[in-house]
C-alpha cells in the first residue's frame, strides 16, 4: 500500500486523536473525535471552549491520529493543518450523531460549531520502523 493509501486508510478507520492549539505561545492538546471526507478532517465542539478562542487567534493545529495502542510498529498520522471554525448547517448535519446529544441540545444548538481542518502537511509515522513518510495530496 502506498503512503497516500495508508494515510487514507488510517483516517477512515480511526476516529479519536489528539489536537493541539497554541495559547500564549504554549501548546495545549486534547483528545477529539474526528470525521473525515478524504483528507479533510472535521470535529464538533462548543464555541465556548478555549480551543475555539485559541484557533481564532492562531488557526493552526497539530493532530496525531491512528495509533492503536499495540506498541512499537503501530502506524499513525501526524497532521499539520489550518482550522476554520464554522457553524455551516450542512457540515453540522454531516457530522451530527447521537453521541453528541450528551454535549449539545441537538444539531440546532447555538453553541455547536465544526472545526474544519485542512491539512497543510501530513506524514505516516512509525510504519514498521520506517522513517516518516510524507503524504502528497
């Protein structure tokens, strides 16, 4: 499997990853649930969170996704991306699922926003001990 196909497979199979933002020149990382359309990632959050405030100042993120916890040799993705905070109804409808009901009143909740992550660079990491492999889009 080539690097691009490996990356696409990881995104299609993995839903939870870490997402870093910057506040006051320091990184902050949290676990997020991601959805993807090709290489573009989406995650839902409340517009009242620190990460939304941080992304409005510095719209860049670093995401790790795909590690399965099996140990050495697990491949995963390292993604550097630019984030757009949006309340686009089409995107909300696309990512809405029942698990979100414990966080939001529904897809019409005024606090619900989608973080759309457009990758600037992506690397497949740790694939059977190989060096990082850049993904070209």
